[in-house]
C-alpha cells in the first residue's frame, strides 16, 4: 500500500463511459480513440511506476485541430484530461485516474519548419527531445536542454516540466529556450503565444505555461531556440577523499569566472556501482567531479588548465584531463550509465530537489545521516553547478513496506532541501510525487496565487486535476468542477 | 498632488495595500522614477514609493546568486557584483536618456518592465535570469514564488509572470537573480559599409557561428558609413581568437576596426540606452521581430513614417525614431500587421498616447487570459491603473 492517495473517481463519469467514448469517436477521424482495457492499460502509469490506473480512454490526435475537438468534447461532457508526452515523467505527471482520458502526443510527431538564419525550429510537441537536435545537427546546430531521458522524452513533456539536463549551467532550462507555443485551452480554444521573435509585450504567458505540468492547456506546437554547436567540448575528472572538498572545488571553479557547461558530482556508492557496470575506470574516491568546458582546442586547454590549478590547490586524490574524444567518452561513460547501473542492482527512487550550491556539502552530510536514521541506502549523482541534487534511494519493491519507507526518507530529504533555501524539484516536476509536500515550500497564500492562475485557464479544473497542488487545498475547486456537470 | 507612501517593511506595505482595498484607493508604484514614461499614464489616488525597501539581502558569488529588495538601486547591485567580477548578464538598458530624467534606476523597475539590453540575444532577457520573487498581491497578502536556486520547477512559474507585468499584478518586495561571471576582456569587431540586407545576413552568420558573439548591432547611418558591430567577451586569448575567426568568416573587402577599452564601453552603452534618439519631441518605437524580417520592416518604416532607425539583437530589435504624428504611429502598427513580433510605443506626446495603444494589440484569446489573471491578482484595481489599458486587457479585442 503506497502513501500517495488519488481521489476517488467520479462515478457519474464512469457511468457515462460509452457515451464519452462515442462522443470522442465522433469528434475525431478513425483510429484515434483507444477504449479497450487491453490497450488502455499501456497508459496506466508513467516513469513513477509504483502508481498505476488505466484511464477511461486514450486519444491520440494528429494535429492541433483534433486536440481542440477533444478538449471541446471533454469540456462539454465534464471529463478530466490528463496530457501525456512520452510517459517518462518521474513524478507521476502523466498518471491517469479511472475517470480521465489520456491525451497522448505520440502522433504529433512532425518537424514543421527549420529556420537556420533565425535560429529556431518549429515542431509538433510529440517529437522527442533528441530528434530536435537530430533535425538540425547537420547544419551544426543543437537544441540545448538535454534531460537524461532525451532519447525517449517528448518536447510536450519537456515544456510541461520545464526540463533541464546536464548542460543548464550554461544554456538554461526549457523556459530559456522556448520562443513560442500553440496552446489548446480547456474549452478547445486555440491560442498562439510568442513566436519567431524574442519576448512579449504583455504578461509572460509563455513563461507561465512552461513548467505548468499540463495544468493550463495542451501545447501542440512549439518554436524552440536552436544554438550553434560549440567547436568542441572536453571534460576533466577530479576525485576527492572528502565530499566537502569536492563541494569547495565546485564553488571555487564557479567563482573563478569560468563557466563550465556542466559540473557533475558522484558519491562513492555511485562511483563503485557505475564503474562495475560500465568499466569506466573511475578512481577509488569518496567524491568525483566531472567538469566539462567548451570552445576551440586552445580555449578548452586553457580553461581545463585553470580548473586543474584550482583543483590542485585542494589536493585531489585523482585528476584526469581528457585530451581526446575517446578519453572524454571514458570519463562520461560511467556518469551516463549511472541510473541504469543502479537500476540493475536495485529498485530505486530518484528525487531532484535543488539546494544553494553553497549548501551542497552540508546537505550531503545530512543525507548521510538521514540514510542511517531510515536504515536505507542512498547514492548521490547530480548536477553540482546548479545545486540540482539527485539522491537515489535504494529499496526493494517486492518487500512489503519498503516503498513507503523510501518515500518517507525521500520526503525528509526534500524537506531538508527547502530548509536550506532550495526547492522540492529542480527538473522532474511536482506531479503526484511531491504534491502533498508543496506546503513545506509554499504557504497557503502562495499556493492560492498559483491555483487562481489555473482558474483563469481551466475554470472547471479538468486539466490534470489532483496533481501539483495538495489534495486538501485543491478539493473545493475540484469538487466544484464535479458539481458543474 | 497625491499622497506619497514609503513603507520600509514588507509588512507595512501589505497594510497599505489592505488599506487601499478597504478604502477604494489605488497606487502608482515607483522606484527610481526613471521609467515612468513606459506604458499608459497611470491614474491612481496615491503614489507608492519603494525607495525604502532597499538593500541586497543575499549575495553568494560561488552560487551565482543575488537577492535584493526591490527598491535597491541598480548601481548598488552593479558595484557589489563588480567587486566579485560578476554581473547581471542581461545588461538592462537605462531609460534616462530617452526620457531625459534624473534619478537612480531600481532593480524592481528593471524586473517590472523585463528590461534587457544587447546581450539578451545571447544570454537571455531579464526574465531568464530572474529566479525568485516576493510580492504583495491585490488581496494584501505576501506571496512568494521561485526562490534562490536556478533550477526550480516547483509549482506554477509566477516569477516569469511578474517580470514585465509593470507592477499590475502585485507590488514586488524582493527579487532573486542568477548572476554570471564578468569577462576578462571585451572587444568589438566593427565592419563598415554593409547595407541593411548585408548586415542582417552577416549578423545571422555571426550568431550562427560557435564564436559566442554577445552583442550584434547595425547602425545604418553613422556619419557617412554604416557600422556593423560584433561584440565578443571572454578570456584574453579567447577574445583574440574569436575576433580573428569572425573576421575571416564575414569580412571580404570592408573596412574593419577593433574597438576596445573605454570607447568600447561607451559604444555599447549608447546602443543599449538608445542615446542617439534623445529628442523628446520625437516618437520612439521599439520593435521585436524575426531578424530576417528586419530588412523589409525597416524599409517600410523609412518609406511610410520617414523613420531613422538602428538594429540590435542581430536585427531582431529595431529602434525607430520619427516625427510625433499620429499617422506615423498608425503606419508602424499597419506595417507590423504583415509580420510577427510586436511594436511598443516607448515615447510620444500625451496626445498621441491617448489615441493609439502604447503596447502592441493582443489577440483576443491572449487578451482575455491576461485580463482574467489581472482580475484574480488585483480584483480591486489597486496597482498602476491605466498603465496597461491599451493592451486590450478588457478582452474586447
């Protein structure tokens, strides 16, 4: 029995199941509606697979007009809509309820326009993150946000969660690389926000929609900023016997005026597990940093030398500067396989609270203490440059009560992140996972301000309800929505 | 003469707003007062000065984070950051020369207008560096959103919403930023005699190169030649390398000059602050467009409104000065109907501003949402009434 509760489905909606499916079938061309349980079950969960529930139906529209028809139908019938990109959310953002339909973006898979002189690409949002770079790399461009699920995850989900990745220290997250969207609203109305120019002359609705976890509308098309590829990039690997020294090294590098494109951190547990899994040849140390810089060969050498000098002042236990593509690949090999390596060993829960960089050492120490208190193992692998932690809590899904213990441990870590001045989630989103912890970071007035913005876009609370906001706080609004039909 | 209220704590400010709500009063929010020319003329019963809500509350150079109360002067922030060789990367423009006024710009005013400068093209706008906010909403409550960390997707992003809302959704009391290292060296490659069309192509090529140009402007009429300017920043040898590469990439037989030092700072300051269009009797427009559209738009602005103009952001930002006639303003709006982007009337006489919307007219759906958001956050209409009037916030298209 897990600890996160979803509201009881609305029986009145379940009773009208056939009517709802028929209405959706009427609104769409053939083969766009899935309603047989044998098929809807494929949509019962996302990356937070401990929570499952098949939806009432699944719709897979091909274009903005079809999304509009779906939304209008659901609005008229009072049916909740749960948007789903590739279903890689780690926070339950795409978890259905039995009385909801899943609106999947899988068939919104076209690259619509590539404009190199103006440095943007226009896509339907079901395309994968990696395909965006794929579409422009022949012309030496790339799309900067690079979440580790980039092979699978959809731009729709990236926008919903304002996804980041390893390279945000230099390039920012999705919101900094999104120029415009086509948004279908809860009642089916289509609006465009932003476009092929920069900024806006009114309220920044684009900034509001990015990271809104499907609460405000369905983004069907996006204009994304693309960037020229750097001439080259190479990492340096630095090992320390003390986690605190590694934290100090991160601070010293940032203060020095160098802006690395990535600073990754791995602790002993992760180093060992990934090294065994990948054969990356990592040194036997307590903490490992991978720092990557970009530019021409000479620029890279110069920056890596500066970083080496900074690290050497702190007596590193290991220091390995890459001089070639092969050496770079070896350095990254372990880090890139970290999640897979841990997954081979154990079930794990991955959190993503962010803390101020200055508090990294303190937080790592405190996580170690919490690990003892909860008697559960934890590994830390994260984006150190921006303080975005990724503690991996190891548990056994087949052991009764273990998931709940892991969730309790996770909640303690997230409370800690907020206490030291950070936040609950840096890139995975709130979803259902951190929904009921929102009160740790935000007051009721803070959350009321957010919910009142949702009211403007989704007055009947049909869009991804029971997510993001604590259930008790959103109850009145969601119940009002039920009474509405 | 309206009352001037100057609270020195967030709590006192909250009480003022509650009092306004109870007594049907409204406030014109002001910091340094240097940007009061932006937007429609505010029609409020009181003036709310944030000057006493001042001071940097947190600065951690190693975390690239700065938090300040909204009335803190930009000068204080710049000085503090410079001591650690850091800066706000978005390089906010200073409006004092185009409005011919005095006073010290505040960080709250910069955020309220989402004010950026030439580096916007490379490292983002004010809103991109803006990571946390505290404000008093129209219900008198203290609301916070975001925080002091640069990666944060916890809940709806009201931080972005507050940037560029001109104080109409709440009074900001504290703002947080991601700051960046200042470079060791800056230099600009100046290329003479490109036509607008050639310049836009060259600027696009520079921005599409891996040489990280951080300022890309074209001045069509500098004395007798046009000047295309490409700014690079970084470590000393990096700057030399990038200048060489850009020169090889773009220049065939034009005159070229490398600009550095105090002349360099003055040059980019004048581009950022629009120092060449200070004639207060002229209409001044700011247009954000798709860079490749800049050629046609600028041609039409010259033909139909007899505009003088120049380009920043590789052509994506056009500053246009013209005689203050309503017909000119109407021409600008008419020209923009053929293109994406927006045109803001930054300076005009009160008479002109009454007859044409200062902000770009919004599509009906967007205007409706904006009006609803305003209504929820400030139901009594306390904050800066009339400032956004011309943005069709009534939703009537």
